[in-house]
C-alpha cells in the first residue's frame, strides 16, 4: 500500500453504484440525529427513540442504578403513573444489547450466505401464493381498464344517439345513471388494484435495500447508534412472564427499517 499526501489524492464522485440512494441515506441520517438524546453524563443512548411499550404505546425510559451499577429500560407510563396503569416491561440494557447484536449478526450472516433466499423470506412466506395473487390482480386490472374504455365509448355513442333523437331523453337518462354508477365502481377498483400492485413493487425494492444495507454490517463487534438507527425502526419489549419452574421468558420484537418485523 502506498500512502500519498492528502493534497495529492484525487477523488472522483459518482463512479460507483451506491448501495442505497442518496435520498434514503440522508433520510436515515436525519432520523439518527433526531433520535440522539444526551443523558446527564453526556453519553448518548444507543436505542434512543426506538424503544416502545407494546401494551400502552409509551416509550421505554432509560435509567441507571448507580448503586448497583446497572442500566435498564422500563415503561415510562409505569414510572409516571404506577403499576396499575401498565406493567414495568423491565429489561437490562446489557441483556438488550446482547440480544439485538445477536440478531443483527444472524441476519448479516444469512445475507452473506444466500442473499436470494433471504429476499424470498422477506418478501413472502409463500412466493407461489403471492405470484398467483399478483397475476390475478393484473388480470382483474386489465379487465377493469378494458370495461372502463368500453363504457367511455358507449357514453360517446349514446350521446350522439340522443342528439340525433335516435333514443328518447328518458332512455338517455336511465342509461346514463346506469353507466355512471358502473364507471365510478370501475374507477375505484382500478385505483385499488394499481395501488396493490405498486405496493408489491415497493416491498421488493425495500427488501433489496435492507439486504444490501445489512451486508455492509457483517460481523459487527458492538452496537453503535449509527448501526442501530440504520437498520432498526423500533423495538417492542414485552413484560417478562414467570414460568412455574421459576424461569422467566420475555419477548422482544425488532422492527427493521424498510421491511418491518421478520420473525
């Protein structure tokens, strides 16, 4: 490797295909900035702005017990209004970090090993079923658009017949009401079908963005605010349930950016 002086390095922008668009990158950066909240000791919480209570919808607040040297999250509504309003949803910060890091590592490994397989998993549990639905929607859309064109043509001919007095005013009004009703129904159906097909296309693009993004974070050794905010939209921490044998189980839901919840 030959290192040159910074003044002699020539940088040419726009010569490589970006992993994500500049617009998406800037959006994520703004979200990261808006979520960073300095605590009293000057540090920034890695999960700031991401933690939510699945029961009441309030945020989970970050607290440090200096005497025990333990940091944790718990429901802010529980803190403010007591246990009658909502369970505590308590979770230790180190436990949460370990879990989130393990999931990011897992999906990064899956993406590196088989990108296409992961894309299929993100897009649908059953690609065959989705493919059949998409073909059905496309067929319905073509049929509706064809019928809409026919009605538009019928209106034109019917008006010409009315002007030429080949049909009575009564028949003209009756047929107009009939066709206008069908026309309105078809317009609503066409709009709905186009939206569904567009959403499927957007879902595929979003899944591809996320897979490309997480591949860049292969084998992370620690959680950072930029890493967490780039990949995760929100985290829901459920209240821990105590089993008969004394052990506890706690569900943690991670909703990833662009794609939502995977598992």
